[in-house]
């Protein structure tokens, strides 16, 4: 940057939905067909339309992935719906650099942040417009939409955190969020394969 320059920001946010505009924004769409093995009820999953969009992520990587001290920013929108009795949700991950923390904040809709620590203790944090969430290091995280409208939340995480999806793919979370009698409830599941 030129000394004393005054410049326009490269990226802007639409304040109504935190949608980003600008160059170098990465858009990722996760459809039913991309989420094999994520949901509990395989039969219900098999009956769904492969092309149905479950969630989309917009990310801004102002520095290269892996940059120590750098930050990334993103927003995620999860559609309303369920696979069987289980709410639509993200894949979920630990960070590859496990001790890395992350901040989430809810923009619209109603959701549940599902967290699991190293000892596989699992808990949920309610998400609603304005809720702010600190995800400590060493804690796996995924988000479910528990409402009837899209859930949108923002996120900020270290550029060198990385995503470790494998562990969740292999071992799952120790609990899943189901709708029972019209309410979200965390139920322990014995899926650990190791
Ligand atoms: C948030 C951030 C992203 C993540 C996204 C979707 O925006 O945590 O890093 O990619 O949620 O979650 P997942 O990658 O687990 O599908
Ligand atoms: Zn994360």
C-alpha cells in the first residue's frame, strides 16, 4: 500500500443478511448428495432429492490459508428442514490446529450450536438473532437450523485453524439433535467406530 493512501474497502456486507460483496469471495454449496454419512437416518436420507440444498457458505480469505496470525470471515445459511427427525445441519469439524478458537454470531433464524469437547462431552447453545458464541479451542462444532426459516450466522476464525472433518466423519459427535414432541433435544448416539 502506498504511504498515506486512503482506499475503499475491498469487501462490503449487506447489513440485512451479512451477505458479502466483492472480489475473492468463495461460495460453497452443500447439497444432500454432498452430505453422505452426516445424518442418522440413512433411509430418510436416501429418499431425499440429491440436489436439495442444505446449506451454503460464503467465505472471505484475505490472506493465504495457513497464515499464522491471519483471520478468515464467513457466513453460513442453513435451510429449514429435517432428515427423518434430525434437523438440517452442517458437517461439523474440529480445527486441524486443534487449539484454535472461533466466534459465531447469529444473524437471522433460530438454531443450535452443537459443541463437543475432547472427552466427547456434548452440549448445545441456542442461536437467535444477536446471539454471540465463543467456540473454545479443542471443541468440535456444528450448527443446526431448528426453525421454519433459513438460519444465517457469521463466523470469524484463524487463518491457520484448518478444518478436520475426518474425525467427525469417522467417529461422529457423541450426540445428535432431534426433534421430539416439537422440541429440539440432544440424544446420545453410540456411533464411535474406533
Ligand atoms: C462457519 C465456519 C466455516 C465452516 C462453515 C460450515 O461458517 O465455521 O469455517 O466451513 O461454518 O461448517 P462445516 O465446514 O462444518 O460444514
Ligand atoms: Zn470452525
